[in-house]
C-alpha cells in the first residue's frame, strides 16, 4: 500500500516508516528536515507541514499517518491546524484505507504545557470527525496517544537522573516506550485493524491511571 507519514526524520515517525518499508509497503515522508532513511521504497519531501503552498501532490494515498508535531513551538499551528490540512488534502478521499493521528497522553490528562495539551486535545476530537466522514470508504481513523517515548525530543529529562527517577515513580511499568514499540501499534491500527475506528488509544505505561491513595497500614 501507499503510505504517507509526516515527521519521518527521527523518533516515532522514522520508526514507523522503517517498519512499513520492512513490511514491503511504499512509503512517502514529509519532514522539514532532510531524509534519514535510505531505502528504494522511500520517497522524501522536505517541507514544513504548515506550508500548504509547498505540500506535494500525492495521489492515491492508502494510509495516512500524521506524526509530525512539536512542543512549545507554535503547537496549535503545527500539531492541530497543519494536521487538519494534511488530512483534508491526502486522507479524505476514495483510496484511503486508514488514517492514524499521533496524539498524546497529555490530551487525556491535561498535565503538560497549555498549548501542547490543547493542540493534542483537538487531535482527539478531530480524529472522531474524520472517522465519521471516511467510514463511507470502509476506512478507519484512530489516534495513537503515547505517554513517554525514548526519542531525541525527550532527552532533556531522559539524561537527568533526578528528573528521570521522578518520572519513573509516576509510571507504574517503570519504563518508557521505544519508538519501535509505537511503530508496532501504528502498524496494527492501520493495517491489521479494520473495525476499530474513532477511538483514542492511550499507550502510556499506566501513567494516566496512577494515583496517590494514602491510608494507614494495618
């Protein structure tokens, strides 16, 4: 299938692209950075997802994965508004089989930077809107909402022992996901899955269900 992925130069997006290539799919990446994938089945476009005038013309996209995102850098414009424009251009059409939006656990909890939470919260609602509209094509649309993932974006806390311990204390499984683990989820939701749609799939190691219940021990 023809798979279009945004934000493929590093982290989750790169891992997703590499998995789809490994499975034999044709992959097209859009990123404002140069390509970091060398594969005959991969085509890369250097473009900021906000730049609608420069977005490439790509026909017949079967799977669209909206991964491009940022934190504390025009979050609503990049994480939400650009995602909507990308989806309306490439995802809402007769050849589509699945759309996957990479959201965030913060959209469920609100426990991060204000605009980031707002942008990702919008992604959750928009996911349901798209799911309704592309059901006519037999297609699904879901969001994959990770908690902590071991990506370059998070190195500032990953490399700080004190902060890392504090984060692990809040994470029941005592670990963060790898980009490759998120890629497996993305593949399942877009290729294996044909019936789950309009859902926001939270994958965060249990962080969002953690609570601090204090009581006297017997």
